[in-house]
């Protein structure tokens, strides 16, 4: 009895243990299946000590990086990837967020995204199958413009919410979408957040007024670098966007919204670039509607679109805008917000609902948290759209790529304003007549359409050939590498070949237009044809959001052939993202020395390396070419740099008859408190080409003794004000009070002044120094009372000169063709005609007697009444015979004045030598 009872008791215990084990197993199975929705993610407040959006609080990059590492360690929804180093050496990261199952299969989903975006070798059925299998890829970034602090802080909050939320919407998003949460500017966040938080008194905190640029060289222009990708951060981002992931949607967060609104977003105002696939534009409408609808449904007013803001889709080169040329849906929002509470001002016309702003917001106090909440709502709107239409997004990017390939494989004509003008011109005087079936609506005969839009000469190119035998082939390779970084398919000739009777050498490059990113290819080679954009007839022009024209092949002086018919040859395709270097033979021994051409930009880098090693270098005063006598030092430098740069170095027959020995000048480069972007770009260019320069500030000029320290001073646009700013100083930029600036940065304060700065610059010139002025800093010529005057003026009824109004003359950033005096040493290496970047730039008339006496020498001028090459030039006939660059004697020195932006954003390689030539003595 007792034994049986014990047995029964043990059996009962065993059953209880089994039941408990089963229940425990079920619990763990459920926990496993729901694991990603019950994760222990540290809250931002636990990590930073404050919630994201709290007033008067900002996180720096060091803290943010540590937080993202914590999230990645705690969540199986993530993979943290370092995409490269920044210009200051920090790690730039991308947090990939999706479901745990998707995270395990990232390589497969990336491959699908690549296949569909490239649209190569797929049938429609195969593409549909891949779209059904794949996951939508959505890029969301923040922090590019670091003083727009909502951007990076909404990214932190988004990362937390995506990895911690367990709601059904988040689950659907994670199942169907792979989100690339990307930090766009780590260096800037560290600078601006530390600057803001340095004040112990929260009421004194300000995101403005940092002592230097928030990107080491480019500052705000870091968002204008995405077709060149000069900066390391741009290269890191470009590789993920255009080589690795090719997302269907990318979302770029910025500030600030127009006054009287909260946020400006898609869709955007006209014009859009005519090379886009129309699906890009209609997709912007669709996603924009989803964003707008969500805010309205959540009772978050203040969204504006289209004509409610200045943002358009014309320009290439922005982080958002470059994606359109790659068939991606590029989103930009510009939102208000500041950790220091602010006010939405009263702007009466913004209060009336309309199609652009159907849900206006009333004037009110605004807190940082509200901007974060709006941003997260907008992110979720985009992600919810992506999960609902995942297969459609994937298939549509294939359709756009397929269409691009088809257009590049046949005769195709892209519409443009000039072509429409040609149709109208052909039909001039023709009376409109109703066409059959047109319901009485008038038109002109179709034959006039055919004269333009079926004309063989008006076809889009099938491709471009960049010959290896052009004067500056290494710069042409830099251009090609910009294309390659942007995901363009490039081919290389493995043997000599001929097209249309013209011969090309082995090593030449070919870029065909039968590829998915055809819009980007066309935009890099072809002129932009910006429409005449006026609010009303006779009114002032509507400024483009950025440049109107930028064609890099023109500005880099790349020699290429446009091929209008199908062509083949001994071409091999270069792998996506594989950067190129020209093939050059090993340096040949030469007892007579070596020659370097002044037409080749990289020659200046080699010369600078030679001079630093103590080798002798001479210049031929007939053409500016460099001669290097043979020596052990010279041979070592030439062998190394030739191999590194892909630069072929020619053997010399002997020392040129007119050779003069040169030495490096002591170079000063102007900058200002807060940092000048044009100065930052030149600083970067000088580093790339190995010029040594000292950055100086206005106080350094005012102290005098300039000639004892420098041989040449370079002033960029914004450094020298016009004559109207007399005595009190001038120039662009933030100018804080000295007491608000830490002592270590106060030496950067100040502006050019006529009472202090001008006398010191005049003395520097008279003692034999050279001053190089670019853009608006050519104002120095007027301060020095040189015999030059503004050419873009008209006479009033009172007989007084005034600037031409924009209704008569307006040329926003565009490419113009100028003539050059190639005998002038300042222009060595230039051709007789060349392209310059003109942005309502200075143009001069020079007194004839000043030219004849040699006091002033024109260096470049406009020799036609239609110099426009790319962009928009309203009233360009006024430029005829205007001088756009000159040099003038001032005592023993000289002033060099370059009206065009010869170093603009480090994109204008064709005019770099106009600066380089002035940097030797």
C-alpha cells in the first residue's frame, strides 16, 4: 500500500513536470516567434540622460554611435555596418533594420534590388517574380546639414522605435521592408551638438555660430556633391545608394520649413528635369500623398508642397536629387524645429487653405519634440507605403530601367524647351487649324513636330567615346570615376577601333546610353536646357533652387564624341563601382630630362612633389609647359607619381630656350569665422594637388606685414564687399559678438574693411605681392580704383548707371563659353575657348587706354552674344565683349580678377589651372 502510494505520488509529480515542461516549451516557442517584438532595447533617455526631443538637449556623435551599438547588440532586427570613414576620420555607420528573418537573408534581398534596378537580362515575368520575392529597400538619413538638428535626432528616435515597437504596423513594415538608417555627417553632429551644449545656461544655447564649417571642407555644400562625390562622406553614401543597395525610396531629412508652415515635402514645384522617367514623378505624387495624408489623419497640420515651397527636382548633385537620375523616389522634407523653443510666425497668406497647403497651422509656440514626432510620423508614412506596395516599387524600378535601356537602344528624342522653340519657329505664321478627331481644338500641322522631333541630328546619343589621346586624359578619368561612383556602366576599349570613320586608341572609354541609369548619363554629358521661368510675362525670373546648368563633361573640359547611331567595338564592361586609372608605360630613362604639359591638371601635383623633394623645375614661358632636368630625385618622384596618377610623362629633347626656374609661392587663403564654403573647397583642391597654403582671417590682414609672410593671397567669393559697404566691413557669414566666442576662436572674427584691410592689401601689392580674387571678391578692383567698371549696367533717364534688372539680365549658375588669351602666363594650359561656371558673376568693361598701356590685361571675355552652353541665360546678349577675367599691375605686384567661379565646388576642373598658375614664383 505504501509502495503503491509512493509510486502514484511519483507518477503525479512526473506528469506535473511534463506539463510544466510542455508549457515552458510553448512559452519559449512563442517567445522565439515573437522575439523581435519583445526586445529589451535601451531607451534614449536611459542612454543619453534625456528623451529625444526634450527642450535644450542635443546628443553628439560619440553618444549616438554608442547608442546605435547598444541597439545593434540588443536587437535581432538590426545589422550595424560601417560604410567608411569621414573626412575627419570618424566611422560613418548605417543601421540596417528589418525582421530577424530578413536580416538573415540580406545578401539575397540586396541582390534582388540590384538585379531589378539594373534591369539587365530579365524578362518581365522574371522581374515580377523577383519583385514578389524581394523586399522594398528604403533609405532614411539624417544630419547631413548638421545645424539642422532635427535630422539626426529623428534618426535616433526612429532607430529606437523600429527596434522596440511591437505593434502590428511595425511588424508589417519589418516583414516587407529593409530600412537603411544612415548617418549622413558624423563630424558635423559632433561639432554642432558640442557647440550647443557647451553653455551651462540652457537659455544661452544656440545651434548657430560654430567657428568652422560642419563638414571639414564643404559645409552646407556637402549636399551639392553627389554627382562628383569628392568628399569621403559622399563617396560612402554613394556606394550604398548606387552600387550596393539601390533603394527604391530614399528619404533625406532637412530643415527648415517655410515661414508659417511646419514642413515642406513632396511633390515639388516645377520644373523637373526632362531626362527623368515619368514614373519617378508620379511616384513622388503617390508617396507625397501618403505622407501628407498621415499628418492630416494624425491632426498634425502645416504641411506644404509644390508651389508652397522653393524646392524642385531640376538639379542633379543633391543627395536627394541625384537619386531621380537613378530611377529612385527621392524624398526631401524641410521641417522647422530647434532644441530651444521657437515660434511659428503669423504669415497671413499661409492661413488660407489651398491645393499646396490644405491644412494650415496657426501661429504658436513650437517645441523640439513636436518636430521629432512629425518626422517619425512622416517616416512611418513612407515605410507603410513601402510595405503596402513593396512588389510594385520593386517592379517599377525595373520598368524604369528597362525603359531607359530601350530608349538607349533606338532612335529617341528627349523634349526640351529649345526643341519646342524650334517647332514654333518652323511653324511661324501658320494659322492654327482643327485636326480631325480633336473635338474642335486647334493645333498646328504635325509636320512641324516631325521637322524637329524626327530630325536625325536631334536624336539623343547612343553613347559617348572618351578618347585616351586627349590632352588631359587623367582629368577625363576623374570624370569617368565620378560616373562609376554613381553606378554608371562604363566600358573600355581593349584594342584600337573606329566609329563613323574616326579612329580611337586602345584604353579609350565608352559610355553607352542603353543602361538603366541613362538619365544620369545624359545629364553628365549633355547641356541642361532650363526653361524661361517667370511668374508672369514681363516679371522677374523665378530663381532655380540651385544651379540651372552644370554639365560636368563641359566644366571638366573632357573631350568626347557623341555617337548617334548604334556602334560596337572591342569593348569590355567594367564592373559596377570599379574605379579606373589610365594605363601608362613605365617611366623611360632620359638624360635630357622630362616634360609635363600645363594643359594637364595633374602636372601641377607632380611639380609640387618635385619641388618639395628639392628637384629643379622650369617653365617654358612660351606655353607654360614644365621642364624637369634629369636627376635621381626627379626620377624617383616622376616614377612614383606617374604610376599613382596614371600620368604619362614625356621625355624631353632638352631644356626649352625660354625656360625659367620656378619655386613654390608662400600662399595665403582667406577664410572667415564660421567657415567659407568656397574657401573650404579651395583648401581641399590645394590638398589634392599638393599645394601648401596658410589659412588667414581678416585680423591677419589688418595686422599688416603681409609681404614678409606671403607671396600670393587668394580671396574667394564673399570675402570683399562692394563699394557701398564702406568703412564698416563686409562679407558673408555669421558674425557673432566677440564675448560670445571662446577665446581660441576670436582671432577668426572680423570682416574686410576699407579703413584697415584695404591699405594693407594695397601695400602688399605695391611691394610685389599678388592677389587672386574670384567671384564677388573682384570688388577689390573697384576699391583700388582700377580703370575697370561693371559691364552689366544700363543708363537711367537721369544719365546714371544702374545694374541691369533681372527682367533684362539673369544668369543663375550656368555654363558659358569664354575666349582666353592663351599667351598670358595666367592662362597657361588653357585653350582659346573654354567653358566657365557663371552665377550672375562679375563682368567688366576696361578703359581702352588701360589696355593699350599694359596697366590692365584682359584674360578672358565673351566674344559672342550667345555664350550659353548649359543652363539658363536670360539676356545673355548683354555679355558680348564683356571681360570676365583680367590682371592689373599695382605697384610691383598684380591683381588677378576672375569673375566666374573657377573652382566651384571642386567641379570645374577645366578652370583649376587659372588658380594653379598663380601659385608659383
